[in-house]
C-alpha cells in the first residue's frame, strides 16, 4: 500500500501561481492529479508516468499547469500558473496501477489539499 500526502494548497489571487507537492510512502507508479470543486464531480487534471515523460493534461489546464516528479524522493509536483477562479477545488494526487498512465483506475489517493483562487 502507498500512502500519499499532498501539500502546497492555499489561497491565491487570480493569475497567481501555486505548487502542489505529493509525497509517496512507497514507489509510486503513474501519478495522477485530480480535483473536485464544490458541488462538482471529481475530474482528471494531469498524469505523469514513472519515466517522467508523456505527461497528460486536461484541456482546461493545458499550457498553465506542469507536472514533474522526483523518483529518488518519491515526490510529484504540480506547478499551477495563471490560476483562474474556476481552478478552485480540492486537489488530490493518486497512484496508478502501472508505470504508464491512464485517466482512470487509480489505486491509492491522498487526502487532498484545498486550492482557492480569488478573483
């Protein structure tokens, strides 16, 4: 079992930036980022394979968010730039079942970190 701990959320003004961190207790395979806004369903944000290449982003964040990972530290990052009020949500990281990624079927989830973007 892999335990995940997210950090880095907070309150930021629109067009500002935040960097989320997800620390894993074990070897993380594919790592995914998801978010859930108030009254909304959870949605895929980004994923990054074990190799670090072939990252995938949802259309709503492509060009603004960047995911990277440090496999020595078992840590994944989500750099969020040009934030918009509609990015406000609880952000979760998750571990996939394999080294490669899909947008679904993740095995373990973190507790989430709140990101609030003020207009």
